[in-house]
């Protein structure tokens, strides 16, 4: 055991290839509570375990490696197994290739847990943790990792047949003054790694990636990660699969990307085939016009289930030689207006799902079925109609694409629910859809209610109890008092209410005490351009203003 030592390199100018503590073919040792400072020309290492140095415990050390050259490592393991690296504070700084922890050449079944790692340099390729060359079955858990330099700075880099490692619950920040900074990268023929529950933030200029899988990397599980990729320029992407990365399971990740252009939530290219995606939530944005939630190029056979694209700048882009299936795909805006495709949509030709072709405005969803034929199928529309004043909304459709909406009935439109201002209805195919007040009822919120069909009631039809309301019948008929005496429109104790363009008719001419429009304790109201017909046995009135109206 090496405990409670202050270990300092005394001449930082003359020497390279220095190390604070070395376990060489030494087993079951401990390095604990030491402060180590090595500072030379390069290749300065804090703690080293090499050549069958198994079962060592490296804990609670403060390690600073600071060289004028490259390759400064905090902790270095090679041909070392079953060691524990925990609760160390590690800072590395030099020119390039400065690593917090470096596992090289059959470093197997080691645990790296609860360390605070900073790897930075004046150049690039500064990495928090590197697992390389048949270093497998290691656990990397609950570490905080920060890397920085110019470019190619990685939080965790796994490469060269290093398989079955568990990377979980880490917090990773990778930044660079230039490009190509990765949160986690799996590459060079690695397989069966588990990357889960990590929080990853990357930034730089361009080409910054949250999680990257490249070079025949496969059979990985990428799950429950929170990924934010940002850059001052282009191509900042959440999860990227390149070059024959196949048979991976990518599930329940939350991905946010931002930059100028070409910022993608999930990107597949270079025969990234037969991958499984499930329950991922994606928001891709940028100051340009070419950032997408999902982009697929030259990749086939993948399935996407329960995918949510949250207000991405553009939605999906697929090239002509890719074929992939989407089931339960949701396009969603920030206000919870959404379009859900529950059934499977097969994208097997060139398709560019942009905001121009699939868009949301207030109380309206539009999909260009000519340009997006694969999506001309059954779906559910959820409209946030907060502020509309609707109490009983009905679906409407613009079949001619001329801006004129008509009531949409079954089987084309089937109402599902109306709760918390979200009106849900199913549709059988696509054009533009909206909603309107579909029946008589109480209007209790400010806003404009516009009819798209005739409405009927047994007694009174509309009861308006809110201020600043416009009831625009758009020429449709209010047919009231079909069984009982009542009012066509009753405005009660409200201010600034307008009743416009209505045809108001009493349905049962044998009834007495009916009124077309009634202002009761209502001020500054307007009744304009209405046609009112009331006929009964007595006390039937067209428009009444009473009780301080």
C-alpha cells in the first residue's frame, strides 16, 4: 500500500516518461489518499499498473499530470485485471493526447467509479477515459468527465476489439475550440457494449457528436441517455451510426441538437443496417434550414418504434436506397399539438419530410399527401385549442386545399377525446384538418368561436359568460328551442361580446318566452349581420338587452 503521500516530480524541464506510482506485475496493492504531480516534457503518468498487475485498488488520490509535450495520463492500466479506480480527482494537461484514464491491451474487468476527470490540452485528442485493444468487461460508472482542447476531444473512447464494457451514469462534457468533439465513441470492431443513463453535453465549432458508433461496431445497447450537442457551426448530431454498424439497440434516449445547419438527432449512413430504435425523443434545431430529427443514408432494415420528434426544425430525410420502418411515430409541437401515426409507415424511397410539407399552425395540421405518400394513412391528430373558447369541438377538413373547412364526419374523422384543451380525433388520410365549435354549449373563455356547421339545441343554444368573446356563425344556423323555451344566444354579465353572421331560428313555433339574442347585464356588446326568426305563442323576441345591459 502507498498511502497519504505527496509525490512531486522535481525537475519538470529535463525529463519525459515519468510516473508517480507504478505497479509492475504487482497484485492486490493499494494507492490511496495520495497527491501526485508529474510535470515533464511528455509521457507523464500519475499511477501505472502494467504487466499482470491485477487486483489493485486506486482510490481517493489527487493526480495532476502537466507536460510540455503530449501523452500525459492520469491513470494507466495495461494487461491489468480486476482493479478498482474510485473517487480520484484527475487532471491532465499538455499539448495533445492527454487522457484521464487509459486502459490498454487486455485491461479486463476493472471498475472505474465516482472519479472526477479533467483532460485538456493546447492541442486536440484529449480524452477522459480510453478503453483500447481488447480491454473488455470493464465498468465505467458515475464519473464526471470534462475534456477540452482544439478538436477530437472525447469523453469516453472505446476501440479495437474492446467488448462488453458497461458505461453508465456518467456526466460528460466535451468541448473544443474547433471541431469533432465526441461524448462517447465506440469504434474499430467493438461489440456488446452497454451505454446507458449518461448525461452528455458536447460543443465546439462543427461535427460535435453525443454518441458515435463507427467502423463495424455492433450489438451495443444505447439506452436512457440524455444528449445535448451544440456547436457554433454545422453538423452537431446526437447519435450517429456509420460504416457497417449493425444490430444495435438504441432506446429511450432524449436528444437535443443545435448549431447552424445539418444538426441531426439520429443519423444512419454507410450501411448502418438492422438496428432497433425505440422510445427516443428528439429535438433538432439550428439557425439554418437543414437540421432534421432523423436522417438515413444508404442504410436498411432498421425499425423505429415509439419515436417522438419534438418541434424539430425539419422532420425526417431518407435517401432512395434506404428502407426502414416507423411504428407509432409522433410529430409534436411545443404546445402539445401532435400528429401520431400508430400503424407502421415504411420509408423505402426518397422522402423529405420538411416543415413545409408537414406543419402545424394554431388549430390546424397540414400534411402534403402528394409529396409524402407514405404518410397518407390513418393517424391521430391532437390539437391544442387553448384560447379558442370551444366547449364542444368538432373536426373539420379542407378537402380542396383552398382554405375552406367543412365538418368532417366518420369514417374520415372519428372523435376520440377533449380534455385539458387537447382535442383528439382519428383521420383516415391526409390533407389539412382543423376544428370548430360543433354544438351548443357554454363559452367560458375569451377568444373567437367560429362555426363550421349548423347547430341545434332543445332549449337555449349558446351561453356566453366570459369577456372579450366573438361568436362568428360564418352564416351557419343556430336552431334553438326545439322542445323547451330558451335563447339562441344568451350573453350574461359579460363585457365586449360580439355575436356576428348568425342565422338564428326558433325550432318549435308553439313555444312562448323565446329570444334570439339576449344581453343580460352585458356591456359594450355587438350583435351584427344576423338573421333572426322567432315565432311562437307569445313573448317571442328577436334581440333583448335587459338588466343594466
